C-alpha cells in the first residue's frame, strides 16, 4: 500500500519560507510513483481540511488555491518518489497541519484522495 511521510514543517516568522517534503513508498511495478497524482492539504484548528496544491507527476499541470498563488510552488522528483511544497512569504493564516495525499485518478483540490500522510505542523508567527 502507498505510504506518505511528510517532513519540513516548523515555526517561522511571517515573510519567511519553508519547504515541505513528502516521501512516497509502497508502489508496485504496475503502478509506480508517476501513476499517482499527489497533492498538499492543510488544516487549521477548528477548520476543515482544505486543498493547497496538486500536480501531475507526468507533466507540469498544477492547481493552487487562490490564497497561495504566487507564494507556493509544488514540484515532484519522480526519481526520488518525492513531492515538495516550497512556501515563500508565509503568513500567519498559513498556519496548520500540512498533509500530503495521493490518488490514482483524482486531480483537484477536493479531499477525494485515497492515500494520506500523517501531517507536519507549520506555524507562522506574526
């Protein structure tokens, strides 16, 4: 089964940067990393989980939620089975637990992904 492990979270001041990583494993010879669509989500206390970004690992198509456009960049390294989320100019409202997710078919910012990581905390102080 596909497993996702996030890392790179932490405490940063507003205006700072963080890069999150999501290491994926558990693929088969039939369905490798590039058979899946990875995405990043976040959840702040008291709020629902929301989609941040997703990317097609076989190309460059990507989605971003409006509030992070121009500040966040998603990328994938298929050779390392890893997805990244570069977050620049962070704001206090970006605070939350960030989750990595993957699905064979769904490409979007809804929470319809099949596989989920455990999350990594991002805290942005003002």
